[in-house]
C-alpha cells in the first residue's frame, strides 16, 4: 500500500472525503440526520414502524447497521479502484501486499458480520442479543421472549413513556422497562429489578440547542438480575425531573452531584409547596375524583377556590370564581400556570394570574386548593 506522501491528489481527496463520510455516517451529526443520511431513514421501508413493533424494529435496525458499518472498509477499497485506476486495484494479484492484506481484512470483517447476522436470524431471531436479553427477563406470566416482546411493544406505544436523546443514543422508560437504545442494540432492565444512580455530571457552557449552560448527567442502571449487565445512560439535567417521576424507585445520588433544574421545574416545586400551604377543599360525599384530564395518570387532586383578597371584584386583573369540579392534578396545573407566564420575567410568576384551563376564570396561586376527601 502506498503511503499518503506518494498518493496522487485524487487518491488523497477520495481518502479524506470517504473517511469523513464514514465517521459522520457512524456517529451521525445533526446535519446528517437533517439530510436523512441515517440507517433509520434510508431503510425505513425495510425496518417497518418502531411504534407498531419496537422489539422487531430494533432487531432489524441493529442487524442492518452492523452489515452497513462492516462494509465501509470494503467500500473504501472499491472506491479506490475508481479513484486510482492506474494502480489496477481490481486485479488482486497486481496490487501491493499492503493492499492485498487490507482487502482480505475488509472482506473478513464483512463476511464475519454476515455470518453473525445469519446466526442471529436462526429460529426466528432467537439468537439475537435483544431476544436473548428478553429471554433473561422471562418470568410468569411471560414465559418466552416473544410474549415479553409483545408486552414491551404495547408499553412503548403508550404516550406516557419517557424518551430522551436521538436515534442511536436514546433513553426510554416505560411503565415496566428502562431501555437504552444504542447503535448496535438495546440495553434493558425491568423497573422492578433495577436501581438507578447518578454517578457523574458534566457542565457544557455552550450548547447548540440552548443559549444557557447545559448540565449532562450520567446515570448507572444496576439490575438484581444477574444476566443483566449494568449500563449507563446520559441525559440533560432539565429532563431529570421527568425521568424521576416515571421511575418506581428513587434515584440514588452516589456522587453527591448538584443537579441544576430549569426555571419551570424550580417554579413547579415552589408551586407545589405553596399549594400545600393553602387551605384544603373538602370534596362533597356524592362526588368522586376522576383522572386528571391533563396527564390521565393520577386522580385530579386540586380545586380552584377564590380565596385571595379580590373577592367581590370583577376587574380584569382580579381573581374570579371558578365553578369547575376538580379536573386537574397539581403538577399539570402548575405546568399550565408556568406556560401562561412571560418567560423573560420569572420573578413575576408567583404574583400573576392566569385563566382556568377549562372555564377561563382568572385565578392566582393562592386560589389553588388540594382536595381532601
């Protein structure tokens, strides 16, 4: 194989362009995602729908990704046959020993990948790492990886799951599972068998998605199932609160990391604390609480009762009487309250008034009462 110094300009240009393309294709920056140059987009018709079959989708995705990535070194050799025709690289016996060795290694890697995928596909993909991981979790009432996959697919279709990150580096938490989607597979653990811990934090002062500093948290997922190896997930600190709410068990902070919250999250904590200090509302005996219409996950637990000093006033700036029955939980009402504020003036949020999301009657934070049955 000739050295870089001896390469002609077309060879050097092709080499640089090809390996930059390979690097971007494997690690997929935002520009490649926007252009649709991802495995998920290029093979969308072959992969099917992730929402309809999460497990089957990622079995196919990881297999196709492995085949494509393993073929990149071979693609470089084929490209060099066109970029440097004077070297006659299409004739194996005429090229240098270095190129012969490179071609043999590239062919071995690609053939090995095909052999591995063929092995995975035997017995309806029973040998695939995702299938084997599901089988390691198989317990009554799901005694096979297929029935467990169907249960996981059902949970993934629900709208209340937690998701963070992009394709190839996503974190997904459903009612029963903690999942980490990586380039070549999916790490998974049952919520009932795992414990999550914050182990590291990194501060980024510049972020392409935000003008403010970004804190990235690293969390370790440990499972009591010995067949499940610990794995790490990374997410923005602004998503930490939502993740914590979705988990059944508390998150341990082993490294004593100070987790920075967004302004909205800080306000929501203050909102909850203030509501707890407000007088409670006694629910009539004939009335039953229904699920919160905002999240449909918890019972409605707050009622708007005009308690502030503006009673009897009809001014547009004053609070008004709300006749709605309890329909919202305190978290959803707090998020609604924050969403109606001037985002550039958070110091005014606690003293402001917003319309009821149902009847539009104006209220302040002092009018939000916890329902007591």
